[in-house]
């Protein structure tokens, strides 16, 4: 992701953190109102045809068309949505499969309820469109299933980048654009940074080192990947893990930690890491171990960064804070004591 830099009150330059979208609909609205901001391959002109367009058993977030007549299916997801990893690919492909084989008249009468050419002429009055060429292009796009598929997110999970890269390498019938749109609050204004993610076409063979790297664990920024993992668990297992993720997010929102998620190579264990920015260390680590939730403590970090908080944490936990010991019973009183410990750690560093 491109780093955005800003100057503080004293003229010190620092990287800005993206502002979180309040809801998926917010990013959805941005794309619908300004599709020209999307950095798509070939820089096509897009005209929006509809939102939540019913296609079979589902609804495409946005349906658009290029000036050549090629249809464009757009799906919008936030990385925190569990569907942003693989399910979104199945979604856009199912919509493409539904549209393939229709003729333009069926598209207009049964799905859109309006003329596609009329929509293009009304939406792009600055560029003349040859009506016959446009109809031929639309008919060809539908007949061959040669669509553009666009997936828009706030950040792209590595697993999704891998799947899109594979599809790009095995087909030339469709174009798949993976785009991230990061939002920043700058001097009271919202600044958007759209980027097209190019997974690159993978060769037919991979080295042993590449295979080993893929099998290794992966570190993700923030809590989104952690939440995506626990979203697939039974509700009874989700509740304590969601509660811990919510607590960790409040620490980050208060500027006390930077969150990261680590997924083990076996896929059984996932950890959420509330790390102190100054030395990239954490007082605790949050574990999702095959659906079980627990905290792991690091005595050395407590002694170095938050020594005065140790008695309160031990009282709330009912046990001694040791290097690497764990707690599976996690009352709110323990989370409150840990919050104060993180506050002590940050205040002591700034002092």
C-alpha cells in the first residue's frame, strides 16, 4: 500500500493511518458515485447501469458497462467481511455465469428495465458512441461471457490476491481487476487513494523456496483476518473471541497499540497481537486455538513497560503473571486491568 505522509503541529512528518469505513455501504456509495476513480486495466469509461441488480439467486453490488459495450460486474467488500477472501470470487463468477448467453433484449427487459444504450448516452454526453458498434459489442460480451469483473475493497487479503492471480493466469475471456480504495482524513477532508493490485502471472513451476514460503504462517495488519477466521466458527465459540477482538480494537482506536493477526501454517491456530508501537512488543497475545479463546502473558514486557499494573492484573486474573502463562477465564475486570497496563506502558514511554 502506498504510504501517505502528513506533517504534525510541530512540523514533524509521519505516515497517516487509513480511516476505517463505517460500513460497507459507504465504500459502495463512493464507487457508485465515482466509478471513474477506479484504476482499471486499460482505463475504460464506465457507465453505471444499476445497484443491487438481481442476477439469479443473488444481487450484484453494481452493474456497469464500458463504452465498447462490454459489461462490468462490480462487487464491494470490506476486508473484515469473511466473504472478502474467497467467497467474493465465487459471487462475481456466478453473476457472470448467469449473464452469459443472454441477448441484449433479455438483459434490458428482464433485468434492467431500461435501454443500455440510452443509459450510456445519458451518462456520458461528452463522448459520442456509435450505436451499431455499441450494440454489437454488448451482444458479443453477453454471448461469449467476456465480461470485466471488478472487486473493490479497503484492503486486499493475501488469499484473495492469490486466487485472482490464478484466474488471470488461466483465462483470457474475462478481465479481473482487484482494486483497493483507502480513505484518509486530512485537514477535515476525506482523501481517497485507489490502487489496482496486480498479482502477477505465475509461471508453470514454483521453486521449493516459493512452496515453503506459501506454507509458512502469514502476518496481516489489523484484526480483520482474525475476525474472518472466527466468523467461520460455531456461535458458542465466536462470542468470547469477538469480545476479545472488540477489546483489542478499542486499544488500537485509543492509540495504545498497533494490531496484527498471525495465521499459523497449519491453519489451526490464529493469534491477534496488540503490540506497543515503540518496541513492537505486547503485554499479551490473544489466541484462537482451534476455536478456543485464551490470553498469553509476557512477564518481561510487563516488568519493562507496565510494572505498576502487575498487581491489578494478577488480582483480576487470580494468578501470577509469568512469562508465557495463559488465562482461559477472561472476565471484563481482567480486560480493564490490561487496558490500564497498556495505558501505563504508553504513558511511560512518552514520559
